């Protein structure tokens, strides 16, 4: 089965569900508790709202998953627009939010909480506040999702680094280029890195092209995804998962053939690689592009937890994210053992004094205005 059929965050509300383990995804915090990406989000939302001044602000969250981050995004954007409306003595607009993810996503967990969300919103905002409508839009964001010129703002947090598929050339031949790993590491041959980069360039360009057609002129995109320094590094959670799988092959707990041709559909670009694709595609002006170091356990106070608890938290977070892909390939029976081994490797890293962190890219983009018949810039207002 392809990535679209098997990949989704763990559903439901159980111990390994994404709903109970998704806090890493939306709390990209500094250790002093300051929300690092929020000023950039506020800046771009205000720019869109003040430029277009829509009666109904239409926002799509791409890769919303099933955890609390989906409605937190809705709440954040409403608060930003409300405060901006107050500052400019405007009546707040109504809101239309589209929650997007692959069709296999657990949308029910989001929508079961809507009644309480609407009730709280009404209590806090009062009668002057415009109505808010929330809908689901299932489908891959590497294809079109909305009509032309219909969306004002796209938001996507920790989703665009997931590829539409693993690079095909890694598994098309008689031998696997990446047979001992499931992702990029410092030991990969150059062919592996180039294959992943080409797949990212292809997918990200499709993503940008589709969004440019769906956005109104002057509309914008806010992206947060896991980035990379200039060289691939083995010390990523995905590298550690690959090492754990290799250990289990050596112990005859997994068939070697199952691991040999398996590659994660994921690519963490450098800031330069992301910028190059944006500029080549050509539909957007970059407002902000920043790289921020973020701990894998960014939303907990490491001083309050011991090493075992910190690493268990990280392992459970990434289990909620990756389990469906790995279970489809290696079977359900090994999942508990696999993520226990991941936790133990994380503990070993801490004991060696290594930092559990990765670069994160935060990007805001504005769609370029078209030219009218007289060569003047124009912005459509909905």
C-alpha cells in the first residue's frame, strides 16, 4: 500500500494516541517558555487581514492530525484577528476553517470536541464576535484541495516535511541504496541524499503551486517543519529508530528483507534548500525564513523530570507519529519492543551528554499580486 493509505497519526484517545502525545507539535518553545514561532504567525496573519480585509476569513490547516493542536491553531488565529480588529476599530470578520489531512486521519477526535470549543468561544468573545465554521477537507496537500482564489491563509505545522512517498530510486534496483537505514544518516552514500532531496524538491514545488492557485492574491502561508543543518546527521529520532530496527534484525526479531527496502517518506531540508524551491517555483515572496533549535521534548521542563521520564515522553510522542507506517511494514507485535528500544537509545544519548534537539524551520510566505491589464498590481477582496 502507498503512503496515503497507511500513514496517519495514531487515532483515538488512548495512551499511544496522537491526541494524548501531540504537544511537541504545537509547543515549539524556548526553555524559558516563550513561544518562538508565534510572533511570526501574528505578523503574517495581521498582514493578510489588514491587506485583504475580508468579511469572512477563510483559513485551511494542512496536516491538522487529530490532537489538540488543530483547535489551538483555530483559537490562536481568532485571537490575533480579534485584537487586530479592536486596534483598528473594525468589526471582526466571520471565520471559515478547513481542517485538512489524509482521508485515514482520525477527524472524529477533533469534531467530538467542537461543541465545547464553540461554547467556550462564545463565552469569551461575546455577541460582537463573528461566527466561526469548522469543516473537514480530507486529501493530500500535494494536490489541489480548494477552488481557485478561495483561501486567504494556509497554516501547516510539522507536516510538509512528510513526503508524498519515499524516493523511488532507492528501491527500484536489485540492491537497496539505503539498506541499513530508514532515513538519512552520516553514513549514507551521496545517492541517497540526492534521491531524498529530489523527492522533496518535487513535492514542495507541487505544494506551493497548488496553494498559489487556491490563495487569493495577497494571501499567505505559514509553515513550521523539522529542518536540518548542512550535513545529514544520524542523531535524529528517525536515525535512532533505524538503529533500533537494525538491532532487532540482528536478533532475528525482524526479517532483514523487510528492513532492507524500507525508507521513511520524510525529508528535513536545510533553510537554503527550502528557500531555493520557493524561489524557483516563483509564486511567493518570502516574508520570514528562520531556523530555530528545538528540543525533542520542547514542551516539558527538563529540570522537573528524570532522564527516563524525558526519554519516555519523546518515545511516546514519536510513536504517535510514526507507528502506523512502521506497523504496516513490520507488524504490530514488535511495536512495544521497538519504542522501548528507542527510549533506551535516547537515554544513552543523554548519558553521553548529547543534546536531544533539531533545527526547526519557520517560514511565512505571501502570494505575489497579479498584474491587471494596465500593468498595475491588484489584490482580490472576498
